[in-house]
């Protein structure tokens, strides 16, 4: 329930932020709204995650709402960035590179496969 409520809020914020930024940058076909949301989400999860780790600021329930719910609803890219950074921080550079490479390449491959499959229907 906590994650769902946070996810709702994050999804609404994502939509509003992306539309606002895209309108601000009118005339461009580049998805600056999505870029802004992803970078902002990564910055916020990095700041909150670092702060929480250093001073043990969040209870488990708060982490669920903020990290998985709100920020996960805002952008899953922030979770991807934070998890990759944690792997690097913990000395698992190969796993971090594998995570980044697999997330991007398999994600793009899956979008292509879905798009291609849909055109065959």
C-alpha cells in the first residue's frame, strides 16, 4: 500500500515535470522532458540514498515509500543509477558495468522486439 501510494505520487510528478520541461523547450524533437526527469530522479535518489546511508535517516517503511514508491514512480532510471552506484561503491565494478550494459542493451532490444512484434499484428 505504501509503495502504491508513493508510486502514484511519483508518476503524477513525472508526467507534470516532463510536460513542463518539454513545453519549456518547445520546438525540439529531443525528449528533454524525459531526460530532465531521469537526471533529476538520479540526483534525488543519490542525495537521499547517500544521506540515509551516512546517518541512517530512514526507517524501512520510509525507504519503501520514497525510494521504491515515489522515486520508482518518478523514474525507474533513478533506481538503476543508484543500484549501479552501490555496486561500484561496494567494489563490484564488473557487476556495475554488467548491470549498466545489460540494462541499456537488453532494454533497447526489448523495446525494438516489442515494437517489431506489434507491427506484425
